[in-house]
C-alpha cells in the first residue's frame, strides 16, 4: 500500500511515536506478503514485541533483513537497485535513526506498488 512518507513522519512525531509503531507493524506485514517465502517470517507485531523486549537489538536485525527483502523483491520485479539497502538500514538503525529506516523502506514499497 502506498503511504505518504511526509505525513507518516509528521504523524509519528505528533503522536509521540505511536504512529511509528503502527507503521512498523504494517510495513513489516506488507513486505512479508510480497513473496511466498516471506509469509513464514514473523508478523509485524511479533517483530515489534521482540524489538521492545530486546531493547531494539532485534530492531537492528529487522532493519538489516528489511533491506535484504526489499532488494530481493525489487530485483525480481526488474526494478534497478543501486546499493545494498541492508547495510544502509543497519547503519541508520545502529545510530538510532529508525524513523529514517521506516521512511526509506516505505519509499521502496511505494516504488514496488506505484499508484496508477
């Protein structure tokens, strides 16, 4: 599903992060629905709870895997990938820029499902 990234960031700030939790969960579920192999992966709510329990250690792993998944989906659909998103997402998540990881992931999903 296409989302307005700027609006999602503003809503995340205005709601003190509550919308970013929703965004994280829904985005994870959407990416997992893109490929049959990903359907067995953990749901968005399970990923969020693991990130919460592990003080975001699982969130770092999630960011790395999200980049891998998105690059795989894009390459299978013939969309040019210019870089390894997993490394970029990992570095951003390590420095605490998880809202940027969400925005970049959403941007990639918007490219996969453009509005016609």
